[in-house]
C-alpha cells in the first residue's frame, strides 16, 4: 500500500515539473548532447527533464523529428507540452497517452 502512494506522489511530482518547465522554460546551460537515430525515442526521466525542456532542439534526431516519452507523467501535462512545442516552431505536434506516460512527437 505504501508503494502505491509513493508511486502516485512521484507521478504527481514529475507531472508538476513537466508542467512548470513547459510554461516557464529553464535557462540554458552548457551541455553536450548526441543526436539519436531516426526510429529511437528518448525516455525523459526525472533527472533529465530540465535538460530537454531547456532546449527542445536537443531531442531532435537527424531527420528533424522530436520523439520524447515522459514516463509516469499524467495526461494533464500534454496540452502544455503541445503549447511549448508550437511556441518553439515545431509542426505536426502530437501528444499520446501511452501505458508508460505521455509520448510527444513533432517535426521541424
């Protein structure tokens, strides 16, 4: 019973962080990143949310597509993530609720 409560609190915490970074993007920091292949998606864990939400271009693959999975995130964050994508100039933006969490896809 305790693990269910802890898991739910963790999901609420992740969703709150994603929503806050979607509305108020963090300031950029100097990070090096490697672009992924075409078919891969990036699973954004709790410690990587700030990294990808600071600059969404970090998640773009070689074909100009963005594919991010926010595991454990509630659907409440999806419209705000779509808002952030559109505001940054992405097109073909989609947010899907999967069994793992919210999956974002977009293209440049």
